[in-house]
C-alpha cells in the first residue's frame, strides 16, 4: 500500500475546494465524472484483469434513468441518483452473468455487443428522445434542502460524491477482497486452485464497477441537464479506456491525471473539433512510446528505482565503514 504524506492531502483539498474560483465549474464537473468513469473501468482492467469495452452502457443507462426520473417523475435528486446507480448495477450484474465465463477478447466483445444493444434501445424508445436525447433536465434539490441550481454548489455536490466514490474504490483495492481480485488478475488458475470462486469475485467486481460508472452518469446529468446517445456510445467507453492508459492502469491516481489531460484537450480544443481525435491519437502514441505504464505508473516506477538506488548506496557506505573499522 502506497503511503501519502498528509501534506499531499492538504494540498489536494486546497486545489479541489478552490478550483471553481479559477476554472468554469461545469468543466470541472466534467473532469470529475470522467475521472470516476475511468476509475470504475480501471477497477476492472487494472485490478481484475477484465478488459471491458462496454462501460458506456452503465454510464449512459444511468444518465437516461436519472434524467427521466428528474424530468418526468419529479423525484428528488437523491432517489433519482440512487435509481440510476441501482439500474446500472443490475445491468452490470446481468451482463456479468452472461459474459463472465468468457475470457480475454471474448469477454471484451460480449461487453461491447451489450453496449451496442443498449445504444440501439436508447435510440428506438420514443420517450428517450431519440437523436435529441433528454434535454432541459431540472436540477432537483439534494435531500430537498441543498439547492443545486447554482453551478458552484453543483460542483461541490459532485466533488463530495466523487471523492466518496474514490475513497470506496481505495478501500476495495486495499481490502482482502481486493487482494483476491489482484490474485485473480495475476494468476487466475492458481487463485481457483486455492479455493476462491473466481467467477463470483469477477461478477461482484463487475457489478461494483457498473454502479460506480452509473454514479458518474447521474452526476453528469445533474450538472449538464441532458442525456444523449453519446453517453451510451462506444466512443465514451473508448475515452474512459484512453484516460486509464494515459494516466496509468493499476493506480488510483492514474484516472485523475488521465482525465485532466484528455478532457482538457476536448474542452480547450472544442473550436477545432475535427482535430481533437488526431491530437488524442498523438498523445496516446507519445504515452505508449515514452510512458509505457502511463504518466502516474511511470512516475511510480522511477520513484521506486530511485529509492532502491538510495537504499543500495546506504548499504554500500555502511559496509565500507564497517570494513574500515570506522564507528
């Protein structure tokens, strides 16, 4: 388990709390939702070894369910968000029941097929708005008390939910359950031989990942007040995977750094939208060539090598001093 200095947490808190006074709050919320979506995918790929191409179906389904509940049922924000997360979790469970027995590219293709199915369902259901999606979704008060119509207040609500979700992921990864997931990732036959029900652990992880992606979708709808087909498209899953690769798989900070890079490119180069995929591709090539483990993963590897060299140097100095008889 990597230890972080309290100074790091204090600085992170200062940056997060003060960010909306420097940058546009809605852009920051977009960063937060992209981070959580990528973190939910990183939980599958980085810590279970399941390469899923259908993360957008959980994210987008929650977007539509939450938007529909807010706009047509007039629900409060909390039950609407919980409903979206619950439906995403159920969808993840059902997908896992059918796909979890497959491995490798077969599992990836099955999740992609399910995602495309959800896309066409969202396109064909008239009540979901078709190509236009659901627009003008109202921002309901949180618990009936916290007004979210202000972008600034909405940012702090989103920040609280995402920080809580990231802490939950941290606890999962560093729990006995998380250690079993890593064992399955590293050597699945050995984990099965030790008596672990591998498919059961995979199914639980996929369900949790779907619920977290659903939470990201619910937050997005609350902030941007619309749900569109883009939310359930394969491109959204691709962006989440790109964020994980750029930031670094098997790291909790990787999705944060990756989302800052990718979402910033999409936001600040929106005036030249046709060049955004080209620039993203160039960034991916640079990362693949120079940072094989992603930005954060490469930094961790450099730091560990540096510490090892320092430790070896200290041991060598101690050995020389001991041999010369110096105190």
